[in-house]
C-alpha cells in the first residue's frame, strides 16, 4: 500500500484528554488568512498543505477516470484522507478514509495494508472525539497484526491503544501498554525514532496523570535529546515534547522551569499549527491557565488574544463549502 506515514499519533496525543464523545470543531477552510491577519510561518505551512491537498484531489479523480484497481484507489484515497486530517478537515478525512478501508476490505489487499488503514482511521476518530469507534478500530488492527505475528506492528497497535486509554482516563492501562510498546521499539531494529518518541510521550502523560510527574522529567529530557538528534528542528514532535516537559514541571511545582518550556513549546507549535489547529489552541489554553494560576494576568491576556485571533481565522475559513474541490459526500 505504501501510504505515507505521518506523525498523526503524536498529534492525537496532545488532544487525547478530550472527554469521551466530545466532537472536535468542523472542517477548517481552504483559503489563506483573511484581510488584516499577517501571514507568517504557520500560514505558509497551511498554504503548502492546501496545495498538496489540491494535487491529491486531482490524483483521486485521475485514478477514478482511469478505472484504477481498488487497491490503487484505496491508496490514493488514504493519502488524501491523511492530508485532510493534517489540515483538521475531520469530516472530509473521515469520509475519504472510511471509503479507503471499505475498498481494502473487498479487495485482495494484504492483511498488513488493511491493518494500517484501520489504524489510521482509528487515529482520526480519536482526534474527532469518537472514542468508541477508535477503540473498536484499534482493537481490530491489533488482532490483524497479532495474526501476522509481526512484533513491530503489534507494538505500534499497543502504542495507539495507550493513547486511546489516555482519552478514556484509564491511565494504568495506558501506562502498561506504552511500556510494552516502548520495550519493543528499543530492541526492534525496524522501529523508528518516532515510534520510541511517541510511546515515551504517552508513558509520560499516563504517569503524570497518575500523580508521578516528577518521575517523568528525566524520561522527557532523554526523549527530547533523541528527538533533537533524529528529527528536523521544526518538526512538530519537538514542540510537543518541550510543551509536555513544561507541563510536567508545572505539575511538579517547578514554576520557573514550567514557564520556560510551556512558552517555548507553544512557540514551536505555532510554526506549523498556528493557523488555528485544535492541538495548538489546546496547548495555548493550557499555557494561559498556567499563567493565570501564577498571577501573570497580563501575559495570560496576551496568550488569550492569540487564541482569539487563531479562532477568528478558523471561523472565517469554516464559512467555506463543505464540498470543496472534491465532493467527498459522493463516497458515501
């Protein structure tokens, strides 16, 4: 299938504490920032993403016109669905990815391909707050991978389930699954740095939720060292890791270190998600809460103005038609 692998699970991790069943905001639109909003790195990133989506929409239409095989169509749909998800266009992504899974179920696609697609759909559903659907899909992917006996893929499913159980506030289960996954990622030569980073971030969140925040600070520092050595300086996982370290310092009572890392983490997220992505807004709200708790009212007001500005851009964009260039409702 060879669908590009994205750090979607890292993004899900930041949003994993949404209440079960809580729905995310509707699709973000496709245009640039409205008049009066200064274009920055986040706008450039978003514009690049929208150009990629436009190309992938064309690829889908071309594949349909050429009567491509179901496997080829599913691969093309899945790429488009992942890009829609990157742009926080949840409903479009859901329609396209569900159709891709449907096509894979009725073809001679390998079990591994189907498991990958189901896993990606599960991550999307968790981003949308559809926890029940996500759990069902993650469990299916785990069963498929256990049938294949591929220990790396089994560990990746366990890592996904660990994030899911954060959302369900089942922190012991999340902790245990994250530890199992991380142990495999350390010894398996096919595992990636992102595998290890994601599992360790999840483990840190679970332990912090279990009132063990001081113990996760060394873990997060070591994970950040690996991330700095293996990822691009502007990659989203780095910003998330810095933010999580700030959160751990906050909940451990070290307010000076907390402020530094929360500020740096949200600033780094801004480069890719500052156009109004829900993950970025959640991080900013957490930072504003920290500032209020520490009587830094003026600084908190500045952050809250950033939130309102980002939300205003999203609201303007959301006026766009839900169909866009590619009428995904036709996939139903």
